[in-house]
C-alpha cells in the first residue's frame, strides 16, 4: 500500500515541479523586454537619422539662398553698366559661372536630401507603428501571463494540500527513502512495473521480487536502479 501512496506522492511532486518551472518561465517572460527595447532602439535610430537629414537639408538650403544672393549681386554689377574694366568684367563673369556651378550642385543636393528626408520620415512612421503594435501585443500578453500566474498559484496551493495529506500517511523511514531516491533519480523515486519490467530502467524484475512488490506488505526496490517498485 505504501508504494501506491508514494507513487501518488511522486505524481503530485512531479506536477508541483512542473508548475514551478512554469512559474519561473512566466516570470522570466515578464522580465524580458528585449523586443520592445529593440523596437525603441530602432525608432530612436530612425529619428536620429531623420533629424540629421533635416539639419543637412536646412544647411544646404541656407547655402543655396546665400549663393543666389551672391549671384544676384555679382550679375547686378556685371550687367548694370557700372564696371567697364575688361579684366574686372572677365573676373566677374568667371565668378558668376563658378557661383552658378556651386548653386547647381547645392540644388541637386537639396533635391536628393528632400527625397531622403521623405524616405526617412516614412521609415520613422513605420517604426512608430511597429512599436505601437508591439506595445499593444505586449500588454495583451502580460495580462494573459498574470492570469496564468494566478491559476498556477491556485494549482500549487491545491497540490500542496493534496501532497500534505499523502505525506501524513507515509511512515517516516519510507518517506526518507523516497526523498533520497527522488534527489538521486531526477525526481523519479518510484517506478511502475509493467510487463514484468521496471519502467525506471527497463530491466526485467525477478519473479520473487515482483511477487513481493505486488503483495505490497513492504517496499521493494529494483535491484538494478534502486527505485521503489509499484505494481498497479
């Protein structure tokens, strides 16, 4: 009879261990914010890039505006009839050509920067949307985790009560043997006998030992793996 009780006790202990592992996994999942942290980091990087592009666009725009003002001043003097020296006129024409070349480059850069700013803006909005979606999913998952944690806590409380009732009916020496084997055998202190074999190590049980285990008058241990044998 004790082997049967110990087998039932083992089932409770295995369930308790399973629920505790689940508890630990749920707690670890709650602590793990890596997905949200990555999404926040991605958004921050895209915001930083957009800010840099907008700054470059503003600087280039100011440069282009200054070049236009310089061109207007030079060409105003060039075509205003106030300069008659041929050498000075040549220098002003060369200066005008150079300024217009710089303006052309600046305007090309501005066009490129405008396109990059638009692309970066879309990328930032995409990152914002992804972060919002992940935050909503995370909130929903956390609610489910906390609900499951409450259920597991209730299950553990019930299992502890059931385990206590079983332990109360086991002699001290048998309980000590069970606990020692539980420690050394990975939680499997009791092995069911099926088909004449110990299911703990799959070794055949001698007939006399099998009969003693089936009688249940005393605990019988497997000669090979030392687990307590339960025939039932």
